[in-house]
C-alpha cells in the first residue's frame, strides 16, 4: 500500500522543497498508522526546512530529514544547527576546505565534536593514501 496518494505526490513535487518522499515514506511505514505518520513527518519536514533555510540553506534538507522524526522537530533542528556550526568552527582551524563536509556527517551525533574528529582523521588518512598512491604511480612512470 503506497504511503502517499497521488494528490500528495503532486503536492510534494510542486512544493518549494524537493522532498524525497521515499525517505519520509520509509520512516512512516514502520509506524502503526503510516498515513498519519507520513503527514506528520511531512509537516515537521516543511517546518524545519523553512526554519533552517534562513541560516543554513546548504544543509537545511539534511537537517530537516534528521529532525522531522522528533516530537519537537524545531528544537531538534536548533540543536543540529548548533552542532553543525560548532563542528565547522572546529574543523576550519585545521582544514577549512572540508569543514562543511565533516559537519554534514557529524551534526546528528550526541557527541558531535568527537565524531567530527574521527571523521576528519578518516578523511585525512584517505587523502594521504591517495597522495601516496599517486606518488608511487608517478615514480613508476618516471
């Protein structure tokens, strides 16, 4: 049984925010009343996107998809935005080019800076491996 009827799909496609209806449907389908849950999630999603877009337009959709499950989605979104900003400030000190990518991965965590540090180290290690592989190939070609 589809979670969204055709009228809701048209509304989602026509709306200002391009909602991934499958994500919301997937979340809603685990509840006792999927249609009601989907409508609630969609309402939370739209509220959070409208709120987050003002200050965090690049990650508003990600914040909204994460926060729409919470009972108080706007409070959760505020926490996620605070986490995101703290991570960006922290990572910008050492590696500003990837600060937003790290923040986008870690803002949902209950320990965002810890996870940001872990992910940052992972990215740096991947960068080192790519560099050493490139150097080895270049040395072999010479």
